């Protein structure tokens, strides 16, 4: 009777919720609760004091163009400005309240804080304690914390790619399992996640290639290990299964294209067309949505990479990961080796978790990415490590959980020891194992906490391991307040900002309204201004530029100049107060004159 009742209960849950209640074990509930607590802490460390650090140049470009887009109502994907997901999230945030650094970053901080949730997708492939440990790495790894508080799409792209892999694997498990009962919603969710990853960052293209390579290595590993399984046979078997699932795969393709269209379709009036132009010119709209983004991306990120020196990018990435995440890297290597060679055995000799293909897959993904992501990067920057650390969280979680179990077993042995004299040596050995496990876990926590606090809670400096050169060394928010006050108090035509010097001169201020900036001289001059265009746009001030102090007319409320002109402008505007700002970590200074 009880068996039939259980079956009826399963049927009801399956029909209405798609869930089998028998999987909701006490351990599963504990795992979910632990991850939920980790997520809350993860959100907290990313949101608190979110606006304390001034905008990086990269953030300022996106922020400026988002404000311009809000004013014009127009948007079209440009690789130099980041993926459309970045634009859509920034536009959503900045449209609900007066713009600020914290508000613009908020959607990205929330996305980064939710990153540990992706660990739950792999519960069937990882132990419960390994799942929780992987969630901890995703929540508190210093580069993930730092760039989870950053207006860039890297964390979203990396997290969406990991989620896509997990959902697609769940669908494959169900499709190829003994009951052959695939849950197609996992497949559809996986392709949506892939579309979001590709729309969040160009690095997702590299991720897609690396994931395919890692999958081939994983499939071929049994042959290398001596098992009579061939890669060709695995591929043919996979193709046969794909043919058997042709209908859901075709639907998934349409879901992917639909998601891509929603994210990449140009908005607003003008030459970009916009969603309103779909009926008038559907072919042109399709080209602008599905063809032009690929062409633009290839031109900037592939053809534009010709002649780039790749070795400095790789060496910088390796040195940065050693400086910011060395214990995580070490425990991940240990976890991979222990899993691969069957070292994760308990005292009873259990080796059932050894050699899991998914741990190999994630380790290969991270290992290739440590070289691959810097190679495809446009600049030397620590944010490339985000794409490495996300898959690295899997072997790191395996390693952390193994160390924890090792220490817990030794502590249990000490607690249950009878105290016989002939067991004194064993007692000492167990105590040493507890101490060793505790030291390893303490080193992980201490190093991660120190690096994260140093990067987040202290002022940026040239010695910062997580900050990139384009991070201003000075706080800019007080200056923005003073500029707004001076602009409000200025009379008529003096309520404006004037840039002085060839270094900052644009042929016309409108050339920077939308990316890309066509002329190289204008592109360089506008780049020299960063990140101040974002802050000036927030004030709503009229902005102009001149090449020489003698060309300044009247007494503008704010003048921003090359330090070489400080003496000339000081004599020209004696009623203005001046201060020097460092717009980079080193060797990037401007002088700002504000009317008093």
C-alpha cells in the first residue's frame, strides 16, 4: 500500500511541480539552506559601500553612453562598449533614480551575489559538502568579489556559461538515462543562459570554444586511460542521441535565436532602425540583429588583434592569479589530483567519488582558460581571471571538501578514542591531521579575506593586485558635488565645462555621443578624459574643448586642463580654486579649476 501511495504522491508532484519529493532529503535541504546563507553573505559583501570606489575608465565609457542612450532613446550593439546585457542592465538601473556610481553598479553586484546559486545545478555530480564549498569559492574568491562590484559583464558571462553547462548536462543526463525522460526546460534554460553569456561579454565566445575542447578531452580520457572507449564512438553515439532528440533541439535553437534577438536588436529611431522598424523592414532588421553584431565583433576582437603581443597578457594573468587567488588555485589542483587518482577515500576505503568526468571537465576548462582568456583579451587586465575562477570553483570545492572531511574524520577519531596507552601515537597523528586541515582552511579564508578587503576597502594604488591601470587613484564624488554647485551658481554662458589642451580636444563634442568614435585623434582625446565624461554627463553641463588657455572665453564654471597649463590658467582665472586629480593608478593627472 505504501509503495502505491508513494507512487501516487510522486505523480502528483511530477504533474504540478515537475519534482520528485523523494529527492528532498534532509541532506538536500541542508545543502540548499547552506547555499542560501552563502548567497546572502555574497550579496552583502558586494552591495555594501558599492559607490565608494570611483568609476574605472571602462565603467565610465559604458555609463556615459548609457546616459546618452537614455536621452536619445537609441542603442545599437558595439563591441567597444560591451555586450547588450551590460547596456540593458545599466539603462534599467539609471532610469529609476538620479545616476550614481552605486546605482549603475547595483544590477551587476546583484548578479555577482547570486553566482553561488549555480553550484546547486551540479548537486548530482558533486557531493553535498563539495557543492557548498564550490558555492563558497564563487561567493568569496577575491577577483569575483572585486569585479562583482564592477560595471562589466564578465561575472554575468562567466556565471551564465557555468549555468548553461549545468542545465545542458542535466538535460543530457535525463535524455540518456535509463528512463529516457528528458526535462526539456533544462535544455531551453541552458540555451537562454548561453545567449545571455554571449550578450554579456565577448569572452563568452572564447568560453564556448574552451568548453568544446574540454568536453572532447573529457570524452577522450577513457581511451587515454586504457578503457576500450573511443572518442569517435562517443561522438557517433552522441549524434544518434541528438537525432532522437531532434524536436526539442530544434525548439531550443528557436529559443536561442529569440533570446539573441531580444538582447541584440537595435533600439530607438534613426539609422539603427529599432524594434518599431521590424514591420517596415524585417530583412534589414534581421541583418542588424543577427549579422551585424557578429561582423562587428569579428572586426574588433579578431581582426583587430593582429600584431598583438600575447606573452605579456598571459604572464600578467598568471602572476595576478598567484597574487590574488593562490590558495584557491592550489586547493583546486589538489582537489583535481585527488579526484582523478582516487585519493578521496574515507577510512573505510570508499573510492566511489574518484575520477569523475565533470571534475576533469571543469579542471580542463579552467586550465585552458588560464592561457586562453588572456590571449583573446584586448588589454592586460585582472578581470580575465573571472572566467577562469568560475569553472575553477568546481575542483576547488572538491579540494576544500576533502580537506574538511579529512580533518573531521581525525577529530571524530580523537573524540571517540578510549584513551588506551598503546593508542597514544595514533592520538597524536589524528591531532596533527586536524591541525593540518585547520591550517589549510584558515589559509584559504585569511588570504581571501585580506586580498578582498585590500582591493575593496582601501584606496586604489599602483601596488593593487586587483585594480587595473584605468582605475582612478582619487575619489571623484566630492569633486562632482563641487562642480554641480559651481555650475548652478554660474551666470548664463559661464555655466559650462571647458577642457584645455591638445590632449583633450575633440573636433566636436557630439563625436562621442555613440560608439565607436570614428577619428583616431578624437578617440584618443576622449579616452584621455576618462572617467570624467561620466561624471560631467551626470551634471548635465555643457562641455567644450580648446587647444590653448588663450582660447578660453569669459570665466567658465569648471576648467579641466593638462598640468602643463596650470600656471597660465591660474593667472587667467584667479577666482577659481584648483586641485590635481589622479585619473589612473599612475602617471595620469589633470588639473581642475572650479569657480568659487
